């Protein structure tokens, strides 16, 4: 019943931009801490950014600071990641995650591929 569906990934040139979306259903989106993670081939999954229910960004990886913006639209139950000035090292599968207020429940999307290459 719970669904988190990422979209917006693709192939872009270095310096380009992409906007990822995570459409959700089956849980109270507005109450959940939402995050974007990414995982590059051969590497551990890493936290990119987090945003609490009220819209304050609570985490932002140093590697993306100044380039990525996380946002949410509670009316649409949707999480976004605006990525600019993309670098080859941003290449990864990007995952959407929701965490319940208790921290007991963590829901993950299936991921969307972002490839940055000339």
C-alpha cells in the first residue's frame, strides 16, 4: 500500500540540471521526515539531504551544498530534489525515503538513475 515513486532521472552533461520528484501515497506524508539518498556503483548509500515536515532542511551533504535544493509539497505528497551544476561524481541511483515521527517506519522508493557524463 505504501508507495514512493521517484522520477526525473536521466543523462545530463556536466554543469547541467535535473529535477527529481518522489510521489508518495499510503502514509501521512506531511508528518514524515523526507530524505534523498544516493548510491554510486561500488559505494555505500549516502544521505544527500533531509527535510522535516515544516520544510526546514536538517541535513545536506557537503558535496552537494550550494548545488542541490530539497523541497516538499505536502498538498501533493511529493518530495523534490533540484540539482544544478551537476558533476560526474553525482552519478548514482537516487532514492527517496520517508521516516515516521516515531522513527519506527522507514519507507523507500525504488530509485531513479542519474548519470552525469559528456
